[in-house]
């Protein structure tokens, strides 16, 4: 039996990158997956490949969340897994250069959108037929601990969602919910977006080396590796894990060499 057989999962930002990889992994593990995003063409290809269901949805649209959860509950009767993956860097910059619109855009998706995902997922999971049960996973970043000077809003948002995860996990425990909330903190992941940036740079060899050099292990993570961690956290094998950070960055944030 597949370890996620019979479970219903929601993945936000599921049309590309880590989100799409996770849709594939969760369906392969037996889950019935609903994923959201805005790229309909990419979504149709992923649906055809995996059998997952796409619902067009903006995580920052607070008024649309009740409708999304209603669709999931009416179609599947429950929600067991939620992966708050949707994120953006659009409009970001350094502390001196970022505009208020850029700041609000990044925070709207990366922090408020994640809060709404966790909030509505927990409310839905609390109504599962056998009682409150489920696993919520938030996609943070190694930049929560190793902030980028030229991406201030992204760095701050990824740090803030860790506090959100911990507060939500404590709340679920206090309510005696069997609902777990955890964060994954990827390092640089070799997504199609990163590969495209490498190929379009002036020196693809040097650019790839720079990305790979951020990790003492000397490489980027694969999408499949991150999706594998999400699948494990979604499974009953991780049933005592809650309020925790799971870093997958090849030791990028572990420490430094002495002089």
C-alpha cells in the first residue's frame, strides 16, 4: 500500500518548480491532489500526467479561500495534507531600493498567502470525519537564516513563516488536534527557473558554479529531493513531528570554515 493512499492533499503554487514536483510525488504516493496557481496551460499538462485536479486560485485572495475549501470538501469529503508552497520574489530589492509596492507584493504572497493557507487548511482538517487530523507543510527557505542583502522582503518573509509554523503547531497541540505543522527550508534547488537563469546568463558555466558553490556539498538540490521531504512530513511516519524546521541545503547554513 502506498503511504499516502486515501489521503487528500492541497498544494498551492503547484504549476511549476517545487510545487509541480510535489504534486507528482504526492500522487505517486497515492494521494488525491488538488493544486492551485494561475498558469492554466502548465496545469493542464500536470493534470494529464498525474491525474491531479487544478483549481485556479490566488493565495492572497482571502475572500476566495472559503470557496476553495468548499470545493475540496464537497469533492473529497476531507483534507489531510496542505503544502503552502506559493511564493514570489517579484518587486524585491535591497532595504534602500525596495518600493512599498514591491514589499507588499512579496509579503502578500509569501506571508499573508501562507497564513491564509495554514488557517483554512487547519479549519478544514478540524472537520475531518474522524476528528481533527492532518499535516500542514510550509515552504520556507535557507534564506530565513542566511538573509540576502538584495532580496530583503523574500528573506524577511521566509523567516516570518517559521514563526507562523511554530505558533500554529502550538495552537493545534493546545486544541488537542492531531494536526501537525512544519516547515521545509530548501537551499538552492535546480528548478526550471534556475536552469533558465543559468542558461541566459553571460557565463553559464560560472553562474552554475556560483549556485553550486553556495553549498559545501557542491551541488544544488533536486526538486525530487524537496518533494520527498514534503511527502515524508505528510505521512504517518512523521506523526510526532510538529513545529519543526527541516533544512535541506547541503550544509549551506550549517557553519563556516575558519581562517
